[in-house]
C-alpha cells in the first residue's frame, strides 16, 4: 500500500537529479514521518530516515551552530508535533506558490544548499592551517537540512512572519538557487573558503 506524505503528496513522482545524494535521500512511502529513532544505534541509520522527518528533527534544534549553542532554539525544542505542523503548513504554501510537488521542491533545495567541499584543520610542526576536503554525501545532506532550518528560524525570529512561511520561502529560494537565501549563501561561502585553501 502506497502512503502519501501528510496524506497529500506522492513521493514516487520525485526525481533526485544529484547522483551523489540519490542513495542518501530517503523518500520511501510512509504514513507518518516519525520513526521514534528505533534504529538510532545503527551506524548508517540516518540514510533510512525519511527526508521530511530529518527536516522536522533539524527544526527542533535551530540554535546550534557547529558544537556551540549560539542562540535559543525557540519553542520547538523536543516538540515534534509542532514541527510536524510547521512542515505541513510550509508544504501547503510551497504547493500554492510554485504549483509543484513540495517534495520535489525540497529535494532540489537540498541539492542546491549542500556544499561539495569544505575545509578541515591540519597541524604540522605546531602550525595549524586549513586544508580543502570533499564532503561525504551523508554530511552534505545533514548540512543542507541544517542550513534550511537555521535560515528559516533566523528569518522568522522577532518578525510577524510565521515559521511555516519562513521555511516555505527558504525552501523555494534554495530550490531556485537564489544566493540571497541563507542556505545557498552559506554553501557558497564554505565552498569559496575551501577553494582558497586548496
């Protein structure tokens, strides 16, 4: 039996154009995007978790940047039902504005917002410097979803705009590869620094 995401959008029509992310974007048919982290102890479990559920999980911790908690994650921390409603409303806005399947728009936004190379720190003789490295597909997906969630949270913070509206705008802008949106801007910045550190 085929289930639609939120009972409305069919994941079987979605085409993943990025060959590096194709294996890692889980768009399987599920009734509710909530797995209760039942396989969390397995090494490659995140690639089995549905893309929409991963986005919902990222929306619950928007205050993190790297290993630090720079700002508050707001009122969404640990409230999966709240993020469920935010993503569902954002998908309805995306469908209204773009006249496309919101899952397809999300997939193209993720592929446009995921960096292909970044830098790491190396130490030689007490001197540390940056070295450019390729990004694994799993990390590319994680970073892209984090940037989409943080970009939406930043644009909705202390504004009249709702979180669902901000998330919809961020996803639509990223799918069009608009450099003014947070996620694509951060990706371009990371790749520019990595290019300089080659």
